C-alpha cells in the first residue's frame, strides 16, 4: 500500500488529494465465504423481477441526445456484464413501476437504493446541462453524462458507495464517505470501483472494474 497524489478537475477547479490506495484484491480468498465479507450492497435492495422499468419524468426534445447517452451507458456497463436488463425508457405515466428519472441542473443522486426506488417520484436525478452544478463538465458533456449515469445506475441496482466500507482506507472514509453504507459485501474492497469516490480515476472513467463486474454477476447473475 502506498500514498498517491491525485488531481481532479471538478467544477472547473483543480483539486489535489493524497489518498492511501489498496491494490484490487481477488473476490473471495480461499476459506472466506461471501457472508464473512462486509459492505457493498444493501442486501434487501435487490430487484427480484427483471427487467427493471425506467421512465423519464420530464423529457424534452433538447435532451434526447443525453437521454440516449444515459441508456448507452447502462447498456455498455451493467447490462453488458450481467443478466440485468432495463426496459421502457419513455415518459413516465401515472403509477408506472420502476425507476423514475428527473432531469435537473443539480447534483445527480438517487433517493434510495435498488428496489426501494420502485415507483418513487424523482427517485433518480440526472444533470445534462451542468450550468450550475459542476460547470467544468460542459467541456466534456457527453462523457460526464455517460460516467455519471453508469454510477447512479449502480445505486439503482442496490450498490452503495465503496469508500463507505469499514475496510476502505481510513482517509477515504473520512474525506469521501457519503450516503448509505452497505450491509453485505459481494467482493473485497475495490479501489477502482465505479462506485468508489476514492477511485484515482473520476467515476472509474465510466467503466466497471473487474470486481464491479464480479459483484453484479454474483448479485444478479451472468
């Protein structure tokens, strides 16, 4: 384990942080069961029925491009590597099941994890313009939309922030802990997870790590 100096461009500002990073470890060491590992998902948040419905609460003609990028991000990450499937992707109707997405110029987030988003109004919020929140993303708009969508849909599947785990480096927990902490770990701590704010690459460069892939396959099937 060693200290690395990281520099990120966030909201047009260069941020520098020293963070102690562990190397990615194999998913289940010999003699260790899944039940003995802690903290990646909320166990009860798993969707029991697939595919998962997705709808847009306020789609407009001007954001069609970014809605398509969002869908591509999900297809090329969580869907490509597991049995997870999302369907619908149309304007929300009254009492629609599944994930309801609101488009707004604010910090992207979910209001619950996994199946607890089912039918929840404004359950996920995505930003496509970055006029107020993180305006630095205006220079790489397509990439930011893509990488953020991949991260937020990890939450929609029940995955908590990796840096919240008790076995994450102490500095990562202290400086980056946010949101719900998982109660069940599918893999060992993964410094390169797309769900890890202490990842040396912002949002994992929009890609799932090897352990992200193993986690979603174990939780939802290959």
